[in-house]
């Protein structure tokens, strides 16, 4: 029984170390490309950070997409409908970074600033990314965003 408890503690310690590990710059590159490109208004470059069939979950309807392009169309429509403009995302350091040979998982807090009907608004959130390593580098396979 003592060996089983020791093994459990060792697994928890190893899991905590993986979450606390510094993020791999190569894994973070498509995440920064996505966010920086959207902030700059370059949707094409933001799309290139994603796998073609990236799964996306976000707070506005229909809440689930099977591609970046589908999400982008609905994001643009939602911002127009809600009177939102000047959207800017600022990423914080990842709170979780787990990288394998071909798959990675990153949890990245962020702050979104925007204007809603001309009034400044700030929203804190969290991105959760799953990434896949391809022949041309890491790409976002899926992501979800949630308000904190």
C-alpha cells in the first residue's frame, strides 16, 4: 500500500512539473501568430496558424465551429450585431504547457479590450489550445475560449 501511495505522489509531482514547464517557443508560435494576426486585422495569416478542420468553441452562437473560416465569419457578424469594435487580445504566460512529440496542450490566460457601442470594455478570459505538429511546424488543431 505504501508503494502505491508513493507512486501516486510521484505521478502528481510529475504532472505538476509538466504543467509548470516553460512553454516551447515553437509550440507557442502559431498561438502568437493567430492572436497577433487578428489584432493586426490579417485574417489570412491568422487562419494559417490553424489546421484546416480546427475545432473551435467560443462564447457567441453557434458556440462551436469546425473551421477557423466558419468561426471568423460568425465572429465578424457577432461584432457588428453587438456594436463591438477595436477588439484586441493580449496574451499572458501559459498556466499549463504540455508538449509531446506530435501533440501539445497550452492554457493561456488573456485580456480582451474592445469598444461596445463606443464605450471601452475589458474582459478576462482563458484560451485552451490543442496543437498538432505537422511537416511545416506546429498548428492549432482546436481551441476554446471562456470568460474568467
